[in-house]
C-alpha cells in the first residue's frame, strides 16, 4: 500500500510492500532443497534461525527465501487490517491494524540483525541485493534488547498519536465570533482550514501558533527515541540513523548529501525569484511593518501550515487575473463524470501508453466515494492489498481539476505495483523512495490543456501566452515553493541524529534552516519549550522526507526524457506523452525493475543518465522565470 496524492506531503505515506505468492513460494522450494540448511516448516512469522557454523551462499538464499515468506505473511495481514480500518473506522478495526503492525515490526527487528551475519559471505547478486535492502530497510531501527524495543514501540506510538490527536483549546475572544466567550478546541483539520481560508494576519498567526502548541510535549519523547534508534542503527553497522537513511540511496551517505545540495543549488535561483515576487505581493497586502522587503516572509502567510505549498496565494500573484484560467472543473461536471468514470478516464492515459488495463477487481474493491453509513479516511491512497495485483484505490473522488490530477498520480502508484508484483517481496519497492511518488506526478505533468482538449474534455486549449503564464504561476506556487522545505526537513534530522545539537537546541536549528532555505521566519519569537519540527507529521511519524524533494526534481527529469522519446517538439511545458507507445515502453521497463537494481540504473532506462538533474524543472518553468525576473527588476531579492 502506499498513501499518495499530492496531499501526502501532509499525511503519512505508508510503506509499499508486496509479492507474488507463486514466485516467492517457488523460490523458497527450489532454494530450500539446494540449501545446506534443512528447510523446517516454521510458521511464517517465526524468524528463521541460522546455524552457528560459518555461513555459505546456500544459507543466504535460504534465509532470504524465508524472510520473503515471513514478510509476505506479515505485510498481507497488516495491509488487510489497515484497509479494513481506513475504509470502516471502528475501535476493533483500529486495534487489529495496530496489532498486525506491531507483529510486522517485531518480525523485522528480529530478522534485520540476522542479515548482517551474511556480510562477507559470497552469494549471487539478487540475494546480495535483498540482503542489502533488508539491512537498510528499517527507518526505525530497534536496538537488540527487548526492554529497549518495548520502550521504542511505546515512544513511536505515543508520538504518532500525539500528532493525530493534537488539539489546542482557548477561549474565543473575537466578539464577532458566534462562539465568543466560550472555549473552543481546534484540531489540525480545522486549523488548516483557517490557514487556507483566512487572510487576516492575526487570525492566521493564532491558528499557526495553536498547531505548534500541540508539539511542545513531544520533545523529550522525540529526544529519547533518537537515542534509542541511534543505538539500533549502530548495532547494524551505521554511525547513526541519519547515515542509515542516507545509505538507502545506493551510494555513500556523503555523496548522497552532496548530490542533494548540488540539486538545490541548481533550483535555488528559481525559488528565490518566486520568493521575491510573492514577498512583494504580501508586502503590498499586509504593509511594510508586517512584511518588510528585506526580511524572510512570516511563515503563517502562505496559506499552508508549513509554508510548503503556496497555491492559495494564486489570486494575489496571478499574472493576468482578467484572463480566466482554464475551467477544467466546469468542463468535467458538464460532461457528467462520476467518480468511477473519472477514474476510467485517468486509466485511459496509462493504457494509451501501451500499459495493461487495471484488473477487474480494482473496479469492484476500490472505494471511490465517501460512504454514508460509516466513517472512512478520505485521504487518497493507492494499494495492492494482497500483494498479488490486488490493486485498490481509496479516495473520495470529487469531480474537479485537482482530483483529476490526483487520480493520475494515484494510478502512477498502481501501475508501479502492477509492474513489479511478481518480484520477491523485498524487491517490491520503487527504485528509491522518491520514484514511487515521482512516477505519478510525472504522468500528471502530461495532463495538459491540449491533452484535455484532444480527450474531449475542454472545448478549446488556449495556448495564449497569458494563459500559459497563469498556468505556470499556478504550478510554480505548488511545486517550486515546496523545494526548500522538501530539502530541509531531513537536513535538520540528519544533524539531530548525528548528535550535533542537544534537545534544547532542536528548535533553533529548525528555524535557522527554515530561514536559510525557505526564507520564512516565525511571526513571533519562539519559546524555549517549543518544538516546531514536531508539528510536521513526518517528524513524530518518523518518515524520511528527502524522497519528496527527489520526487519533485525527478518528475520533471523523467517527463522531459519521456517527451523526447515520444517525439515531442517545442517547449517542455506543452508536452503530453499521451498515446506514445515509445514513452510507455521505457516507462514500463523502469517500473518492472522495482528495487532490483540500484536506482541510477533504473533512471538510466528512461533518461540515459545515472545522475539526478534539475535542469528539466528549470526548462519547464522557463516562461515563469522570465516573467518573474522582469517583475523583480529593481527589487532587492533575498533575505
Ligand atoms: Zn503518491
């Protein structure tokens, strides 16, 4: 399963896992007989026990086959329970989902240390690859002793539920408010709604602060968790958890860090240009005192709780507000689309590339609409529940432009699942964690006005330069504004894991990075007990974040390469690969690799290069950059 949608930056992404029973089983049987270790019939969730003697290649193959079998049992049980819970929220379903997740965690923490016993044992390449993936596969590495494991499980559950249940209560002081004089408690959903809909400086500031108040109590727990998982990482041979996370990328942790910084230096001028223009607009709206022109932007004014998506500022900076932008939403509604038929429409994009249709079960098992008889989590996500092409979508589809894009994004995950589900379960992952997110978005970049026109949705496809600039601004506010945030969350965490700062210094480090990269600052001084990183899900949820930065760069790089294969001529932003079998064949080849090869090799299949490269995102936004540079003339940019 994998949570996705463009909103997954806010909500938890889940781990994608899976395997084809037949293959895993046959691997097990054939290797079982070739192995020097007798294949006893253990329950699948009993960790395999390794002999004390020196280990050989056959042991490694046997071990990996056992682990694939165990993981398959654990993951299938876990994802069935999760699906049941998220599509019908009851205390029983939740308890079952938590129990299955705990079972998976305990299995993983038993087998991961065993993988180290094969360091230095000669074995075939595919077995070695799986041992490597297993060793570095945990983002929350538990130490070996049972006491510490128990404490770690408590801490991680507590942190996650503190985030999930976070609320701030205060007496409403505004006399115009119907709740005036009464105490009101607001959760994240309500506070985010304020961030999106209000443009009152003080109202925004309070909503922004209220959400951060919920994170204060996390700090001691988080610091304790850091020290426990650092111990776990050290026990499997890493200096700290940050090094373990960075080692997931098939290169030295140092080189990976350097590559991320290199990518940032490529896109920084583009971000700075957008920042400069947006700040000028906010300056005009809120005045020189609140938004001075030589300082970072107050972090609560961008329409988003973390200032990571500035889409809501579109009306403030639309280049040609009088030219109505494409009204895809009305067109879709006029065509009478339903949630299911809109999903069919998105599927058609994939089949036009020569990819197979989704399985019939997809259409009967998915959840397309919010049911009226039970509570569900509407947050869009893509699943292979039983890891055998049991593809399902969970999404309360609205008939609008945003959800049309989200559907293409979600199906990107499904097509990844569909392309690799016959691999052993350890290899059923994206080439790296940025790829899974990036693939869906790559395809969504092809949902251009002219594609929608040729597909009969839009009556006309305006390529008027004014319409192009409006569309570029809309996309830039969404995608470019994200880049520095995508980069800095893990820059902060890597330094925390390294032990560079004590818990009392966490918040200061956080804000120094937010100011340096994003050019935003808190609206008022932070208190010594504040722990603002905890107000972002992925920190208490312990989910690595660099994947989103990678995905944002990668989607443009893949898009450009696929466009070249499709024979596209003209500016990159006008390209749609719809209907291109050539692009589809290359894409299929990449997807089918899963995690069986280091990611640079997967990248090369489509792009011909093994290096991530941000020049495509710069190409794509060339018209916007020219416009911004013109607007910024005479302004002093930077902070
Ligand atoms: Zn996604």
